[in-house]
């Protein structure tokens, strides 16, 4: 039992990560909405303007930067969602062991909400990245 108590600090540290992870997930969802707006502008105005300028290296540089942003958006929020899913389940399961199913229900609700937020932002990043990749490849092919 003493060994179990010696890791109480670890549990506290991990529990502390839940609020920042949820905040980051909300921020990622907001970034996904902003990126969708930027991508719409790119599609209907920005890429055509870049193509008209004729600087293929500039188009490649901008495309690389914007695709990296979309790729990060597609990868990081699902990981944060998983992290924010698992963190509340530990205390929830411990509460169930003590006969408090209401606390488990609350923990499971937070866990599922975190999963959904991570997936929403990740799907947004994936779709934006795929579309951008196609648009920039078409633009670069037309410029060559």
C-alpha cells in the first residue's frame, strides 16, 4: 500500500493536465473553423492570385507551410482528445469502486465530450489538408 501512495503525486499531476487539454481542444476546434475560412479564401481567390504572380517557389513555400498547419491540426487534437478521455476515467472508476456511480457518469460524459472535440478538430484538419494538397498540386502543375 505504501508503494501505491508514493505515486499519488503522479495522479495529481496527470489530473492537472485535464483542464489544459480541454482548453487546447476548444482552441483546436476554433482553429479548425478559422482554417476552413482561410482555405475557402485560398480556393476562390488566394491560389489564383499566387498562380498569376508566377513565382513557383513562393507557391511551394506557402503550400508547404499551410499543409503543415493542416497536418498538425489533423494529428494533435485527436491525441489530446484521447488524453482528455482517459484522464477522468481513472477517478470515475475509483468512485464506482466506492459506490458512487454518479461520479463515474460525470467522468464518462467529460471523456466522451473530449473525444468528440478531438475528432471534430482532427477531421477538420484532415479535410482541409486533403483539399489544400489537391488545390496546390493543381496550381503547381498549371505553373510548370
